[in-house]
C-alpha cells in the first residue's frame, strides 16, 4: 500500500512538472519550460512512458530557443 502511494505521488509530481512546463512553453518561456521538464525527468528516471513525453517536450523547447 505504501509503495502504491509513493508511486502515485511520483506520477502526480511528474504530471505537474509536465503541465507547468507546457504552460511555460505556451507562454514562450522556453528556458523555464526546459527547467521544468528536466525537473520532471529527475523525479523518477525509470518512468519510461512519462519520461518519453518529457524528453520530447524538452526537445521542442530547446528547438524553440534556437529558432
């Protein structure tokens, strides 16, 4: 039960970082979005499915900074 709660808390934290990063990206705050996506990746490096989205979003933010 405790493991399930910890797991769900990690998922919520990752989702929150993704949502916050998406909001920053929408507002063209690309450096902030990159930082938020990176923070989300650090929460659980083994969360493959969630991290794939964060990596993709972070790559888009990096590309937006350069263009």
